[in-house]
C-alpha cells in the first residue's frame, strides 16, 4: 500500500495511508490552483472519494499524483448552456452520428494523443487512462462520441456521480466534432437530471458555452446535494 502525502497550509507535508479521507478543503493552497494532496493512487475508490469532495487529479509524466480543488471553480449549469448560431446550424444539419459510451477507451486515448495549443505534452498519462477506464467499468465514467463514416472523429469524457458531472477532456479530428459531442452530452445530462457540470478551471472556450466561475464553498454545497443520493446507495 502506497502513501498519500497531504500539503498543509504552513508548508509541511504530512502522510497518511491510502483510503483515508482527504484533508478539509480549507487546507488547500491558494496557489497554484488549490493544490491539496500529493500521492495515493487512481483506483475507483480513491477517485470517487476525491470527486465527491470536489477534488480531482492533474499531473504530468514523472510527477506523483497531484490533487486539486481550485477556488473559484468553473462550472456549467445545463440551463445556462449557450450555443452559437453557427453551431446551431451545424447541430441541425446532423453531420455526425452521436453515440454515448461505445468507445470510452478510444475517446480518452484520443484526448491524450491530440496536440494542445501551448502545451508540450499531455496530462492524460497511461496511469490516468487506466484509472478512468476502471471508473468506466465501474459505471462512473462516460463518453460522448462523434462518428463520421464509422470513424471516431471527436468526443469528450468525464465522471458522473448521481446528478453531478465532472468534465475531463475533449478532442476532435474533424472541425466542430468536439463541440457537437460536448453539446450533445450536456443536453443528455440535463434530460437525466444532472444539475451542474464541473469544468474545473476557467478557459475562454468553456466560457463561450456559458460556463462561469463560482466560489468553492458554493460549488461544494451544490455538489453535496447533487451527489447525495448516489453516495447513499454505494
């Protein structure tokens, strides 16, 4: 059993065994972006423990697992989804075959392999891929996919706990495929009763869809209500 190392506000690092609760979010560092823990693993149990507390992993190859809880938090409320007129026309023309949860491994692998502007590498490591595929097998991770001529050309994936969704990443090999996949997923989640999508940190791309920042304590309050039923069943 490995150990998880938790960063305390005074700069000291304490260690506890895997499986123990994360520290209170009040102990998250203000900079950079709410770092709260280092170490542990990406088992479904640890990931569920993290997400249910508003914590997510984000790290690069060669680094230990880093756990974060930013304040403020970027979120999208399904009722506030914005779709540009140009994207509405594309959606109406139905250029892609939209599928859900038919190629999760392919979607997360494509997200890992797709170059990002301003990024030299990827945070979606083999460890991340294995961890989230295990979450998919456990019924907590989902994918939205755009297919063209029976080829996967775009998609996105994330984690769903109860009526809460945590977005992770998206990709496209054909123009607008990721946007169509994302909008299709939001519309599906809204129909299923999902009340909030976690977008983690602010980007202009997500803001263009209507995502906005809220205080972390507001995020955690809403999250606790949206995940309560599911957590009570586990």
